[in-house]
C-alpha cells in the first residue's frame, strides 16, 4: 500500500508541472487517504466521477480537469460543495494535471492521439505562455481528407466536425486537444496540412478557409481521455496499485 505522496511525487517528476503557467494548480488539490490501494482516473472531477471513485474504493483520484480554476477560490457554489463533500466523506485524495498532461511528449493527450492517428514521429508544438501544449505530427503515409476523418473517428469514437480547406494529400497534422482550436493559426503558419483539436468555436470555419488548412474538432472529452488513463496505468506498473478508468463520455 504505497503512500499517496510517493505516487504524486513520481507523477510530478515525470510531468514537471512547474514548466507550465496553467489556469489552476497541478498536483494535489484535495488531501485524503495517506496510503493507496486503488487509483481512479477520469477526465473531469464531476460529482458523478467522484461517486464512481468512491464506489470503487479509490484512495486517490487523478483527473485532467480539477476543481480549482481562476474563478476559485471564492464563495463556493453547490456543485463544488457536493464534489468536496464526496471527497471528504470517502477520504479520497484528488490530484489534477492539466497543461502538463497535454504537452507531455510521451504520455500526453496529444502525443498519444498522434500515435493513434498513425503518426510515426511528432515534436512539441503550440506554445502557451512559453511551454508547448500540443504536437506537430507526421503521418506514416499521406491520407485524404476523408481518410483523416476516418482515423480521427476511429481514435476518438466520435464523428469530428470537419472543415476541409487544405491540400488533397495530408501528411502533417497539428494536434492540440480540448479547447485548443485557436492554435490552428500556428499550424497554418508552420505549413501543416491539417489541424485536430477538441472544441470548435464559431470563428474556426472562417479561419480554416482563409488559412487553407483542414480543421477537425472531435470533442473536448474525446480528445483528452488518453493521458489521464496513461497516468493510472503508469502507477499500476510502478507501484502495483489497482487502477480503474472511469469513462463518463461527453459529446462536447
């Protein structure tokens, strides 16, 4: 039964959260059990996810989207109270890794998505406040626009919204998961053929057209399940803890 602090020290060493100027704290957000036999992972620290972690007997929950953002600390609303109460009552520790888990070049959301899209190599891409949050990927073979849509659909389990404004053959793809759509401009400036993200905004259709690049949005949730699951698998391999990934799909 390894100490919670030892598990988090291992993840901090791998992800190096101090490299990113993030929107909220990375690492431990809510203290709980000092020792862990089961780790639960999931994308967002919702009440439903925390209830699932409690039911699985987890002592530590790892998420990509934690509880604390620029609007907090401050007066707590009822959803935040409920989430905290679930953690307190079950003595569960909560830790979150946001931008460090997007930008990691081995077990990050974007690196793992690049691998699943058939990329043979990738490099850091899309700086946010001085640190890269995405990857610039090179596919093993060129694909058509329809072929890239097929790959994104297969990788994410979701039909992507696609604006086909780039070349007939696609070999280079910028990838920034979640709400990274504005980095399409960085992908175009780097001469990439296509750009894949999670959430689209109204402006992105015109941007794709004017920049001459394929733009695909496959869902914030669907593009951000890989990294957090990989963290749980890493802890199982290194420390022998039980890991359960709590999949609560969100179409957004």
